[in-house]
C-alpha cells in the first residue's frame, strides 16, 4: 500500500535551499521509502545497513566522501557520525569552487536520532543543513485527507467534520495498531510479533549506539513504565522506584527515548503574570500509540475500550496528530500544557503567531462549559486567545460557550 507523505514537499524544498538535508525520525517511520523518490531524480543511494559500506566509511570517512560523489542519499547516518565533518568540508569546497547555489541538494541524510542530540556532530554545519523531523503516518496520510497545521478555525474544522468519516471503531483500531507504515501495509500481521521485533531491534541497535546498557530486560521494563505514563507528568523519582534504577539513570534513559524519537516531552506553559504556582514538570507522550499499547499490554479494540488507559491513549493520539500536522508541513511547533496546584489543567496550549489556542482532549462525547473552566486561568495572558475547543469522540460539533466548541477528533 502506498501513502503520499505530506512531508515530501518540505524535503524537496530543503534540497533546493540547503547543501545538506537531514531527515530524522524513529526506526521504521518510512524515511527510506521517502528518499527513494530522489533515486528517480539522479541521486545515488547508500545505506549503512550494508556492513561492508559501514566498515568502509568508518575506516576512512574522507576517502568515503571523495569516492561516492554527490548528489547522494546516505541512510542511517548516525552510525558513522564522523562523516559529518567530511561532508561539511566537501560542501565548503563546492561552495567556494562553484558557488552557493550549485552546492544545494548535494546530500540527503537520514538518521534515527535527533540532529542536535547526535554526539560528535560539528556545530559548523549550521546554515548548511535543513533538518526535517519525520513522524509515523498521520491519520490524514492514511485516509488521504489534506493535511494542514492544526488551528482552531471554526469554518475549517466544521468543513473537515462534514468531509471526513472516522468511526469510533476506526479510531480505536488505529490507536491499537499504531502508525508505523508496516502496520498498515502488512495486513493480518500480529501486532505483538511486529512490536516485539521492533522493540528488540530498537534496543539492540539504536540504544546500544547511544549507551551501553547491561540489563536489557530492565530497559524494556523502563519503557513499559514510561508507556503506562503517556499523557502524565514525568517524575524521575517515581519511575526510579518502580524500575529499580537511580534518578540519574532514569533521566539518561529518558533522553535516549527522546533522542530516538520514541517519546516527546511537553513543557508546562508559564507566564509571570498568570500564576506562580504552576506545576513545572514535563508531560510525556509516546510518539506512536501502537507501541505504547503493546508495551502496556493492549492488543485489541475491546481491550482498549475497557482499559483504564483509554482516556490517556486518546489524549496521546490527539497530541500526536496535532504535532504531526505541524511537523509534516515543516512548521515551527510551540505546544505546552497548563496545570497548577489548585488542580486547574489545560491539556494543550499552542502559541502560534503571537496568539494562543486552548485545547482539551477527551475520550467521551458529551461536555459542557464546566469542562473548560480551567481556560479562565489564562484570562490575564499577554497574548490574544483566538481559539478554544474540546477535541473528543463526539459524532458532530456543538457549542458549549460563546467562544468554545466541541469538535470530533476527525476534524484535526
């Protein structure tokens, strides 16, 4: 099954503007399939899954870059970070000899670690590299919906509701199945088998490249604990007690999951004029609900519906779909959450163009103005609040206050 990836347009644009384009994303989000487009445009393709190429590049990075001429795609670049400095040198030489414009589109690199967290990457690559963050499939990509950065635009959300169909069963099935392309391409493949293999490969390859972990079972148990906390506050002390490791190790292992694009941390929203008694912990979200479900032990729609995790997995889904809508369009993304010591909470706050969007994420269908009373905590904000809504499993949109609407999840 073929999926049109929204982010391809951003990658093409990056190759026109930068000498180097780096696509980062978790293992199996579709990076290799995406860059296959450029093979039809004259790019040579190399991957460091090829052990001979890997050995050649590690033994003499300079000779490797000189031997394999651009334009070129290099897959799994994080396995030979020494290449960055040689790529930089080649870019500088080309710019000097042929001009800056001729140097654009020389290299397309893919990696399963975030660029700024890759050890040994030269800071002087700044200005020479366009960085694209690739996520698993979005619901829009799976269903062929047009994907725009999420906004609480009443007319647009109403239009989306009218034009799209997404039943509760389809929603819950996608949450359990997850959004890695292989989960949608290979029909009938048991979820447990797919994710158990995924987890094994991730730990044995990607994790070992970042840190030497002696107890693999303990790290897997750590991932299960983090999955059970998706949509909750991150508390290293609590996690350390459950897993049996110290706080420093919890933070180090969490950083690995962030660097590998497995989880995202959502920062608390803060304005000095609003409230000084806010909770200052980050919230944690798994970037793929299917992997989270596997780690928690949810493998069917029925299990999900009956699970105490249902609400937070729906919230995680909404978080991820909003996040993808921005990243897939290569747009800046500033989302936060609000919680204070008086138990006031706002699930998502998006700061966009100097304006605020306030969003509650719910798994139910019927809500009233009392469900958004925490929105009043931002009444003294220095920004304009231009949109307020609840996203939930309601069948149709409805209004609960003069400026607040409830929208079905399909409107994202």
